[in-house]
């Protein structure tokens, strides 16, 4: 176990060195060939890749919450709106924590995703500011609730602060007040440039820390602290409801605003500050509330009436050989390469064998086309041999034989499968068009359809092809 740990650390150190010091940003477009589920520069989400992960997450002076996803994964696509809403909610916290994503379906990022132990999608991890290696991360639940993810992140931030007390983070520790505490002492730790201080009074942790993070962008104007319901300040200010917030001016001991915390609190605090500044002939402040990124606009493709214009719809109703071969390569190469633990065994071995056996026996190698003769109104069916599919089927047959030779063991390292697959690909002149674009499975943007569409298309075509074989 000790030698394995040393090896893992060494590999990660080498990977970090290869990264050559690249750091990501909100506008950074990740390297690789796969589409992303989020749009760089349009959302408060940072994109990471093989080049930027280590020097972004493990070097900067902030924490990170990272979603590891696969662009073809249905669960990941369903998770997108919740994660996007969460990222917008906490964008004002970006001096403390950054929201980031990484596409593990892209072969460019395989090593980083393996080092982080990613075996299912989506996976959500919190990297503390002190994290220096993948094993330092803490798992978070990728729940379908932006508020739920935000609250989980808040707990992680609060726990980290309890151990480290970073001076450039909000002071999450509750105010300690007794009979000897002076008004000036309440302001300790508040930036000197801030003329105002907002104190949140609450029964337990949660609202106060979130309020402080939401206000952190305006710390040069308004400092924030939190106090518990048993603080002597509660009686002094006659607070009866929790959570409540009280706003003070630095040279004035009486609160200039007090209210229960609610959705409009930020706007009311801004109005109270501006009213106070106006009375002292000072320019008003603006936008106390946290900012959000502009929404993404989409356009819809025109709808064609296939009943009236059948010729225009002809391209919509076909099965693409390219789509099928691309998806089969991803299923047999990428998925096996990325198997958790690097060992194919048990149900994974059995399922892989059954799948390859199905492809070797029934993967389509003929293309059928129906032409409608306008003169006699009859269909004419013709067939052609699909050269790439024919060679791919030979690859499937060889890999089935390779698996049969290992049935007695019931397991094998994924690296052996990859070496064998690559060798047989070369023998049969690389029949899988991995660098070609999706054809029928091309979506309105790169994030849609693709691999999952190719899988569905393949299974449908195999079903039809198998039926045709049985009636010959």
C-alpha cells in the first residue's frame, strides 16, 4: 500500500510538471475535441483540462468546487440547469471559492480524471484552499437542487475556515460580546475603508455565513459579522425575530437599519446606506446585490413539413455508418480505458464479452436504400457493402477471441485491452472514424446528441439487421 501511494504521488507530480504553469479563467476555452455542457465566458463557471487543472486548483489562494462530467452522460445533462443556477447564486463568492467543471469524456483529460478517481458521472468535489493533491478533495452530493448544493458548499467553507481562519476570508466566527466590549472593538477586522457594518443575528449556523459571503464583494463599503441569538447585543437592540440584520455606521452607535433577513434585505441595506450618505452629502453606492452572468440565448431550427416536402426530409431518415462506428469506438475504447481501478472483472467482464459477441455477430455491414420511381410509383431496394463496417466487424471478432482466451481468469487490466485494441485497429486500417464529425447524430450544438444518439442508432440498426438475418 505504501509503495502504491508513493507511485500515485509521483505520477501526479509529473503530470503537474507537464502542465507548464497554465491557469484557467472564466473565459478559458478548454483543450480537447469533445463538446462541453457549459459555455466558456457566458457562465460563472471555470473550465479545466489536462493543462490547467493542477496549476489552477492546487496553486491559487482560493477553494474550488469542481463538477467532473461526461458530455454524453444523460445524468450530467439533467444536472446542468441545477449546477448552472447554483453557479450563478454563488458567483459573488468567487474571491473565496470558484465553481469549475471538467469533461472526463474527452480523451485529453483522461489522466487527470483517473488521478481524481472519477468512476461515475456527475461527480462533485470540494478542493479546499490548502489542497495540493487529488486525494485532498471532499465529495459533495450532486443533488438536483441549486439551494441544496449551495448549502453543502457553505458547510464545506465553514468547516475549512474553522481550521484555518484565513485573514482574507469573511470572519465567520460569531461576535463575542460582554460588559467590557466597546463599540470600537466590534469593528475589529472590518476593512478601514468600510464605513458601515452589517451584523446578522441567528440561532444557528447557516444564514449568517451565507449573508457574509453574499456581501463579500462589497467589503470595502460594508463589513459583515454574525452573532448568535444569545449575544448581549440581542437584548440591547431588542431583537425578537431570527435571523435579523442590523446596519451600523462607523461613527454612530445607533443602528441605522434593522429588519428580519429576507429576499429584499440587500436592496434595503443599499437604500439605507444611500439615505445615510445623502444626509452627509456623499455619493451613493450601487449594486449591493451580487452580480450574475448574462443568460444564454438559443435559436430553434425551422420545422420542415415532411408530408408536403418528403425530399427535404430524406436526410433526416437514415442511419449513419460514421455515427455508429464513432460510438462503438467510444464504448469499447474510452469506456474500458476509464474503468474504475484499471481492472475489468466480474459483471464488467461478462457484459463486455456479451456486447462484443453481439457486435461480432450482428453489426450491420450492408446499407439498404429505397428509391421511389415516380413513373410507376414503386419502391426499388438496393444494397451496398459498408467497407469500414466490414473491417470493424473483423475487429469485433478478434476482440471476442481475445476475451474468450481470458475467460478462465475472469479479469484483465484495461491497459492490456487498450494495447490489443489499438494493434488490431492498425491491422484493419483503422475503420473507426474517430476524427470525423457526427452526421445524423449531430445536434444543434456540440453538447447535444452525439455519442448517446450513436449508441441508440447502433442498437436500433442491430435489431433490424438481426431480424433481417432471421427471415432470409
